[in-house]
C-alpha cells in the first residue's frame, strides 16, 4: 500500500471538511460602509394537510434562505414541504439573505422572521368515565378544529350513527378538546368507532374499544399502577405490556411537571398503546398539580376525589395532595364507607402511601387517626398507592391493634388487617426495595398489577412489564 498517497487523500478530505464547516459556521460578513446592500423583506405562507405542511416564502431582495421548522429539521429550499410526526405548536423561523460578491469578497444582509403554527390531526384519544365502567363512559381527543364528529356502534357498520362531541379548550398544546359521553354501554361488547377530522375532511380508520363485563356477575378484572413520569422509554415499555382489562386505576404522577405541555405530550405519545385502549380512573399525584390534570382527564364526581360501584365492590379514589381538603375528604370517605358496608370488597386508591421506608416515609402519618382509622373501622381490603418508585405488598396491617407489627391475616373482619400495595413503576426512576416490619414483599422493577374479583374470591398479581413474569401473588377469600 502507498501510505504517502493514503495520507494525501486523508489530508485533502480533512481540508475539504474543514472548509465546508467554516462556510457553515462563518456566513458572509456584513458589507463595509461603502457597499450598500438592501436588507431582504421576508414573510411566508403555509398550507396544512394533516401533519404535512407546505411552506411558501414571500421575499424581496433575497438570494437564499434558511428554514428552521421547530422540530429539529431545516431546509434551504425557497418553498419546502415538512412532514411532522405529531400534532403540536411549532415555531417556524425563516432567515432570508441578500448576498453580494465584490471582488474576492462576499457580503450579506439578512433578516429573520418567526411565526408559530399549529399542526394538527386527531390525537390524544383517551377514555374516562363520569360514573362507573359502563355508565358515563367518555372518549376524548384533541384537534385544532371545532366541528369533529364521532360515529359508532356495536358492529363495523357503526349502526348507532353520527354524533357531535362537546368542544372545549385543551390545555395541552393550544388545541381543542373534543368529548363524547356514551349512553349506558352494553357489557362485554366491542365498540366500533371512527372520528371525523374536520380539518382534513376525513374519517379515521375504524377503531375498537372493549366494554367492561356485566357487574351483576361479580366477576371482573382491573389493573392498577402509576408514576409514569420522567423516563418516557420505560413508560413506553410498560404501556405496551399492560393488559386490557375491564378498567384501570391510575395512581398519579402521570407526568413530571403538571404544568408542562412537553411532559403531557410525551405521556400521550409514548403511552398511546395503553391510553387509547383502556378506561382509566385517575387520581392526582404531587407532580400532576396544575390545570391540565382536570382539563384532560374525565373522572366521576369532582374529578379529584370520588367513588364508584362495580358489582360487589366499592372503589374510592382520594386526593392526598391538598391538605386543605383533607377534612371534607374524611367526611366523604366515612359517608361512602358507611353506605357500602354490604359490599364484599372495598378498595381505596390514592397517590401517597402510609407505609414506606423510602424518602416519603411519614408523609401520611397525620391521616392515620382519620383515614386509616376508617380503613380499619370499615374493613377496607386493599389500598393502592404510588409515589414510591418500587413495588411493595405489606403484611396485614390493623393500626387499632398494633402500629409496629402486622396481624395474622388479611381480611375485613374484626382483628384482620389491610393490604397496602405500592405500584409506582410505570416509568419513573426506580428506588430501592422497602425494608421494615410492614414489608411482606418488595421489588424494584418495571411492572403493573392486576386484581381479579370472582364473587368471594380475589386474586392479585404483580407482573414484570419486561418479562411478563408474575413475581408476586395474593389470593383472598371471604
């Protein structure tokens, strides 16, 4: 091999690369005082076709342009087309240059123009309920439009017809929220639906949604978990793994910052497999504080704390974030438990756990004499929490008997204990497993949980989201 020739080629390539980089990072200088260059006038028009945007520069005295499309892409074409991968508000920057060469020197005058545009197709499809898993079920979606529609039915012909949704401001991304609430749904059925995008004048492909089973049979299944914030790739893994059940309890800390459009966009984008197929009952975590949580998510009651019945079970969601509302929530909790003493199973769900050895230990101690006392008095079966980014199943706990040791067995009878579950591993950075007298099982792994009620028998499972392994299981009978 001729190493001198090889060295020469490499030297030439390096020289060429440096020259191109110099041209890129050192644009032509402004002209000296004796050379007059007119600054360009610059504007642009655009037309939208879903996520495709056609740009047209409107220029005078311009010899070249540079576009920044606000999504990391750029172009030097005068009339480019950009295809975006998601709906959002993008800042478009167009810089026009008027270059002139005098002798061996090139000079330039430039002017910049910036304008935001909203690129939109139907997205952020999600399911909630204003009453319970079969009544008040509501589908919501986002679009930069005001005349979208939905058609639906229990067959592919979508025989129930076309309906207008309610339209309101969607606080995530400067768009509109479209919301349609179904009449009482037929149990154990498949809904076929299509959404009309009034911006593109097109109907979406036919999608499906499975309705919950008949609660009269007292045999149903739900998932529970939370804390999807921060590590969006892990949230994507979990969202793909969670099985579709009759409904889901979402235990808070959906996003890292409740006031951040970017965080909400990431939650929807990376969790679409879960969000678009599952009916979720949400409670707020400390990271979810702000107006976007109640604006985007449909829940029963006031949307922050509420209850619903399903079959032989009562579900109560509480909001532990604002201590100002704790007294009224305590009264609400007692009222609901008193009215549902005949229910076979009683489930509570809220964000912060009472029993934990991690950094949030002790945060709920103030409520031991009120909330937890009611749990013991009325024989609550399972309490689902997030907040700690681990899995924990406690020993049976009954504080009316001991605050330093578990009791002999789980159950709702006198002397039996509550089961607290922490399932906060939907994508937040994992913590270390718990330690202490209250721990029965604890792990640090991405996971979700399922609870299956079959009359007087309950089967609880914790499932690894990456492997599908059932790593903890509990069976209760009454």
